[in-house]
C-alpha cells in the first residue's frame, strides 16, 4: 500500500495569502497518482487545499491528517506540503489557514515524531515552504539531523531561506522542478524515479545562486516514487553483457555494421556491404550511445567509428549498468 497526503494552502485568515500552493498540490497529485503506463501508483491520495474562508485547512485538521498518514505499516507514506513556513529559536512550523503568528502552526518537530515512530517502511516528507530545511534537525544541535530508518526529507530551501514562485506566480519553483522530475526528468535507465534522483534534478536545475534544496535521508535503498517509460528497453539493457563480454571490452566496428551509404560510398569496391546481423547489433549500439552507455573510440560519432573501422567502448555509466546486469540485479 502506498499512501500520500498532499496539502496546498493559499488562503490564510490572519497572514498574507499565497497564490500557487493549491495549483502545486494538484500538480503533484496528478504526477504521483499513476505511473506513466497508467497503472496505479499512489491510489486515491488525500488532497487538502485551502482556497477561501469557507475552505480552510486548520492546524488541527492538518495534524490529524499527518497522524493518520503515518499510523500504519504502508509501503510508502508520502507527505507533501505547500504553504507558508515559519522558523524561530524553538524550531520550524508549517502554517495552517488559522495561523496567526507562525509559531502556532504545525510544528515540524511533531511531524518528525510521527514520521520517526511510524511503522511505514518508507516515510517521504516533501516541503515547499520557507525555512523548511530545518525539518529533521536536532533540537540540541542544528547541524545534526535526527531521522529514523526509512525516513527521507526533501525541502525547497534551507532553514535560512525563502521558497520562491516561478516568474508570474501560479507555481513554486521547487514544485515545478519536482513535478518535472516525477514526469520523467529524474528517471534512471529502468524508468524508476527515486528521492535521490529527484533531489539531483532539482539541485542541478536551480544552479548555485538560487534557493538551495535540502535532502536528508536514512535509508538502505531508495524506493521508487514513480515509474515512467525507460529511455531504453529492458531487453536492450540486459544485452550489454552479450555485446561486451567484460566492462572494459572494446567492440571492433567496420563498415558492414552501418546500413547507410552515400552515393560515393556505394560505388567504392573497398567498402563491404551492410551485414544484416551486424546492422541489427549496430542499431542497439546506437541506442546505447543516445543514453550515454557507449561511446565511439577516436571518432566523433558511431557512424564514423563504423566507417573508419574504429571501436566503441562502455562509458562509466555503461560499466555501472553492465555490472548490474552481470550480477542479475536488472
């Protein structure tokens, strides 16, 4: 069972309203509810949004929803929050619609207690709010995180930073990148999107001078948040050890691997004709090259390597996946 609680708060009774958090909440719901092939991922995620005084998310309702999210032994319990955040010397808070001064919001320490004590195998907390990077920090030593086994925290900014919207508003910068990651930008070569790959995508996309995302985790292996269509088929990936007997093997090419010929090349008697068996292999090699598993040696492109009788080799990434295939892990 995979559970998700998604919260977006635009309306506040006593502090300034926001404009993009509800949109962000529904964007996250749309991204995680199903995998890219249409199969259920997080079935029926609970969505709480605040858009007006008639539709609020109070602190008590928010706390109870978080408690219910983490109360059982689900495979994954995912909590996403977009709204105001607040920090003071006693810790951080998630501001609900009825917050008056910030420190009357839902304490991040309380969220972490519920997550750390949860029997769920994986607890994932994703916060798009100002100062959210304080989540999980020790109350006695700010530089130390206190998170139990299976807990992962991904936040939009550090404890000292604000979380910004995209130009023009309507969506948070962090959540826009988070949704992009879920939609495939952070997928590995078997189509899995993990919290680690999501963080890497967001961190790289923001650049060194923007708000900095924060990533804290205490897991032995990353769980997949969503599966998307892989950029290369599983059959092709598993064939790495067929075409490359060892990770450092150089695969010799020649013109018979290349099916395309220019008019001048077709007339040359010293150029062998395409070999159907080799051209089939070459098509796979070209697919490897597109996803950075294989590179030509001393040639700019695979076509040149074949026509100039060069070789190709596995990249560092290719050697990594070769080892996974060789050890039966893929």
